[in-house]
């Protein structure tokens, strides 16, 4: 799947949170300063072209509906991130963040417990 730009990710987050929406509805969720309507509409069309959303007509406007779930996108994004920056090793990534963020042993144990479903 084609990688999203920051602007595309922002629009996609609104589409996910609203579980499908119009450009006007997206813009109502955006913080100031909002991009122009035409910019958001163009980004939504790019997302359609890339296969992330479908569009259906509602009256005079289009509703953009997610075609990929947010969790699936995160999974693909993180797999690519780990591949590009950590030689495909999730272990190396976790080690890096543990050192950089100075996680305590308690924090690391909490993460392990969460992964194991405790």
C-alpha cells in the first residue's frame, strides 16, 4: 500500500474517527488554522486514488468511507518503519526507545504485562 503524507494521515484520522464523512464534516473536526476546503477535498481524492477510501454520493456531496482500518494501517506503517530504521528488528526498535526515553524497569515490566494481556 502506498505511503501516506502527513496531510493525508490527518485527513484519514478524521475519516476513521467519524467512520466515513464529508469534507465539511472533516473540516468541522480540524483545529485552527484549518486548510482550505479545496485542499481537504483534494487530499480526500488522493486517498481514494490510493485505495484508502471509497466515495459515495449523498445529495450534492461525497461521503468518504475508509477501506482500510486504522489498526491495519498502523500495522503496515510500523512494519515499514521498523524495516527502514531498525533493520526489520522490533527488538532493536524497543531497545532503542527504552534507552532514548530512559524507561524504568517498572515501565518495561508494565509494557511486557500489557503485551502478555495481564
